[in-house]
C-alpha cells in the first residue's frame, strides 16, 4: 500500500490469501500517519501478519506480509523503489507508476 501524508490510500494491492482478509480500506490511516510523525522506518508484528512501514517523499509505503517474510529483502526493494517514486511523484504523479495488469 502507498499512503499519502494525509492518510489517503493512493495504491493498494493485497494478493496473499491471509492478508486479503485484513480490512485495509476502512482503516483510519490519517491517525496512523499522524502517529508515525518523524518515524522513517518501522516494523510492526501482529498475531497474523507483519507490517513494514517506510517513509517516502509523498507519504508512506506499507508492506503487509506474513511472519516469515524476509524483511531484509523488503527493505532492499524499498531502497530500490523509493528513488523511482520521487521522480514519478515530482513529474507525473503516482498513478502512472503503479499500473495494474489486465
């Protein structure tokens, strides 16, 4: 998921069966973003999933994953994607970066 600084869901793609049960649409993301004020990176561990949060230029990236996901690989992929997000956000917006496959 990609959230704006105001807590709006800019992009959401949940494919794993156990994670798709999470209600990510009706959450109060504005309060969550406000609570993250000043935090660059966080890893939350819950009973049925993990959430990795990374600050970006236009908001936050949330990666929902299972307990045994390699967090180091998620962190590395965020390091690779973040410069691309900054370029796209500055020029054309996030919508063109995240194209859905048909």
